[in-house]
């Protein structure tokens, strides 16, 4: 197998300046140390040089990666110069963007050439709080607008909860008007608070309402996951996200915790399952030959019998692996079926309009 | 490079900028074109129809002329005189929205001048007149020139590439500033009373941020990308219902146009019997 690219998701800290009601991440931990960072980059360089891999990306995740401050990312750039003299790493980040200001901003502008960042906002409900317990919306909005002014492509994420069902249209237009190029509506999982607890049926209902608003707006805004489903239904283009698509073995994805522990997905790091070892002990060759290294693509290739026979398998491909139950079905299955049935029934997707390529099994 | 809209009196005061020079007196405008800074003049703006514009025919160079029709009762029939001027200079008629302005729009359009509406304070009656002009723009079979802001907004919807009213109405302080007759630098003529802030070029961006932070009507409006808070800049309590109806009409027209065009293409691709 030839590796085309390698994507590292690095969590330099699990500490966070926010206290989102539903967050899994806030657990006591050390930050990624400079010696460990150096070790990681040295090993990564040895691997990419040895295999002629030119496309290397690092997604700084957390916790809140901006808490590491400008000094840490200046060191990243110095080490990159030392170990990757001929390759430019593509740095991206997932952040609440509240700290995008001053020196941190200056440094990130130098580090993140591709100007790609993921951010998260809840404009209408106080689910994303500061450490002081106030709504972090004003700070996150300020950071988002500053990033847009600096030319960043912001992949915005909104966490869908029970109360989101009351404000579907408002959410759509708020994010569209904010000027971000895309919005991902991600369902809130494993959260017991009855005010916010989202069932699969709720999620399906939310997506149905969202589809109606999106359709009425002529599908102008890039709304995930609806857009990837619509692309597939109209042109047969396979879904591209790791949830609904098929992750490529040629572009492996590895998660590194602050302690250097390695996981196939950051969701597993949150749950501390499927740890493949530590960067201190393993080479990248060893990591990629670990049985769990390709867990995401393996799970999409070995669906449970119910998923394999489902008429919507090409749209869902069993969903996010981290949400699978013991049978291999996603927790969101019933909600997803609800939206797929709805979309299929829409007039614009009548038989004449669906030009499915049948490139993937079970195409509806 | 920024463009400053200045009275002829202050022509020499703004160096290293492009200039729109304005005056009630056509002769002064013509004289400004002989000024040492004349090569920076991108438009001259005639603010009165009273004077005979014939002098413009003898201007030392060709430059776009913006004729502003400003008030009720003005002798707007004098727009006719600019037909001759249009042989030498491109002419546009900017019509301030006042009661009865629709007649001026039709006259200017019938003379084949591009038209731009200048909207100040907007009440329901004026909004109704704008809707009448919009109907004329959308359905007149003889119209040969754009009427702004309708035209750019329609194209924005058609191409799914919206321009804000700030851009369409030539009021974006990042590109254009206005100098009052007293020499005071302001955001625009319409927003002369609004505090521009330390850096006027960021005014719209900051306004946008404020309107989003309020999470009010603008942040949830389906036309915010076309409007950009243009009306709320002057009056935060401005009622947008009429403006939204105008945008909706233009959006529907763009959709209809797209649909008709797609049908035309399909019918032309179909093999002929």
C-alpha cells in the first residue's frame, strides 16, 4: 500500500478555557512537552522522507489548543524547519477561537498557511460557557469575525441538542449571515441533562426541518451532513466525511494525546479506548501496521448485517464508528433513517433526478 | 486607492486619492477638469439641473458625469439637456427618493440613461413608490439601461454572488469617503451624522459584528448578505418589512430568469424534428 498523505490530529493539551456543558475533554493532564513534540516531529519526518510522502497535515486539537500560547507554536515552526526542510506541513486547528488575539493571532497567521480552522458556536443557548460560567458566545463571535477578516476558511460546527429544534431556521440564517463557508450540524451525544438531551428521533426531526429551510434557500449554504447526502443523491459522488464516507487507507489519520498516546480517532482518545501505544515507543511504520490504525476504514468495509442490508447504507455507511453499539449500528440510526426517508420522498429527488453511480454497494 | 467625493472647493486638499468632484455649477465642474489634479478625477457630479450643461461639451477631457436629481419640484425635465452631453461623456442620473421620484426615474430611463436611486429616510409611501419603480425595471419592455440598486441586487441573486447595498450604493467607506461642503470628512452623505470610528474602512465590518452579536432581526434575515445592515446603520430601529419585500421580489425574478434560461438552453439542445 502506498501512503499518499498523513494526517496527525495532535492534542497538545486537554485543558480548556471554556466549560461547555457537554464536553468530555476537561480532564487533568499534562501538556504536550517540547521534548515529546520534538520526538514526534523527528519520527514523522523520518517516516515521510522514507516513504516520499509530501502531504503532511497537523490538526491542532484539544482541549483548547490556543491555550498553548504563541511560544509553543513558534517552537513548532522551528522544529518544522529543522526536520522538514523540503516539506511544508499543513497546519489546521480546532478551537473555540476565544483566544484568537494578540501574539497568539500573530503566530497562528505565520503557522497556518492554508488558513483553515474549525470553530464552534451556539448562538441561542448557553451551552458553551466560560470558566466563569458566562456564555462564551461574545468571545467566540469576536474570534470568528477576526479570523474571517484574516482570510481564514472556517469550518463551523454547531452541536445539535434538544433545544435546537426550536430554532432551526434561525440557526441556518445566523450561520449563513456570519459569513462562514460551511456549517456542520453535529448531534450531541451521551448528555443526560433532560433540557438538552437529544434522541435519535429528535436528531432526525432536526435534520428534516433543516432540510426544508435549506431547500427554501435553494441549497445556497454548505450545510453538512445534508450537502454530502444531496451530492451523492444527485451525482453519485460518495460522501466524504469520516462518518458517512469511507476513510482512505492511503491517507491515514492518527491522533496523538498530550502524553503521546496514539489513537485512530479523537473520539476514542476522549473515551480512552483503542489506544495503539505511545509515540515514545513506536515508529510510524509500527503505528500504521497496528490492527487499530485503520479501524475507521475497516469498520466501513465490514458492516454489520443490518447495515449491509439497509437501503440507506450508501448514505450512512454505519455512521460514526465511535457511536456504534455492540451490533455495529450507529446510535443515530433511527434518526438518520427518518431524514433519508424524507429526502428520498422529496419531489426533486424523484427517480428521474437520482443519477446514482452505483459506485458503492447498496446505492438507493 | 480610496475615492473621495469632494466639493470643487476642496479639490486640491486630497492628494493621492481618486476624486469625485461635485458642484451645483457646471462651469466649476468643467474648470476642475483643467486643474493640476484633474487626472485623479474619476467622476464629476452635477448637483443641480438649473444650469445649462452645454459647457460640459467643451470640457478638456471625457469623464463620467453623475447628474443628481435632488428634490421635489426640481426642473427635472432639464434632464433632456444631458442627452447632448451624453455624446461626449457617459451620463448617469442619480435620483433621490422623494415623493414622486418615480416620474424622474421613468424620464431618465426613457432617455436611455442608467439610473441610481439614492435612498435617505424611507417611509411606507416612499417604499411603495420604490416598488412601483421596481415593477417598471422588471417589466418594462423598453428599458435599456440598469436601474440601481435593483440591477446589481438582481444579478447578485442570479449568480448567487451577492453584493451588499453598501457596495451597490457606492457607500462602502473602505472604498469611498464623503467630504461635506464644510470640509468635514464623513462616512457618506447619508451617514454624515454617524460617528465613523478610528478607522472608517472597518466601519461596515464592525457594524456587521454588532448586528450579529445582537442576534436580532438582521442576524436572522435571509437578505442580510444582500443588505449588510445598510438601513440599520442610520437607524437601529428601522423597520425592514418593505425592504425585505423588495429583495424577495428581486430574488423571485432572478429565480424565474434562471428557470427560463435553463428551459431555453434545454429546448435549444433538443434535436429538431
